[in-house]
C-alpha cells in the first residue's frame, strides 16, 4: 500500500474534518484543532506559516532523519548538526524541522509511512483581497504509531 494524497477544496467548511479511522473531530470549520486530537493524527501543516502542528513523534523523527547529509555537513552550527545526528530523542529541538521536507517537497510522500493518508484542504479568503491557505492533514492508520 502506498501513501496517498487527497485534495479537497472548501469541502469541510461547514462541519470540520473527522478522523476516517475513529470518527473523532480533528478540527472544526475554522481549522482549529481539537485540544486532544485522536491518536491517528500524524500532523497538521499550514502553507502560510510552513509549520507543523500536532506532529507525532514518529513522523517527526522520520522528517528529521530524511534531511540530506550534505545539509547537515554544511550546517554552520556544529552543535545543531550534532543534534540532527542524535535525533532519537522525541524531545528534540523544533529548529531541526527547518531543513526537513514539507508537503510541498517532491520527496515528502516517499518519507511518509505507507499507512498514512494525507489530505489537503484549500481555504479561500477574500477579506483583504483574494488569498488561499492550504492545510495538510495526515492520518496514520497503523496501530504502532508511537
């Protein structure tokens, strides 16, 4: 089974998005995540801020370990490069994710586990002119996520 990527355009504006594995609400119609998301949520990613939210420690580790070795070798901060090599701890510094692939990168789907389904929600706004934000939500169906 391969990781799949699904796109929705304003599909969830009225009710929010519910986990396809367990039925719990992942976020409401304003894209505000539940305070305690279901265990299947691997991450949420916002194209405007380019940051991950509710990032599962297993997925976090995969993202950081996928950083190309040349990026680590060219890292001017030797201590930061060493942290990237010692990423095994789940309490790693969030700055390590700066070089990690995002859902916009070509190799992103190759990194994700096969049991992960990825949804993209495009939100259009017209308050100060037209703009759009994409929320990428990953749901992991395997039981051994953590």
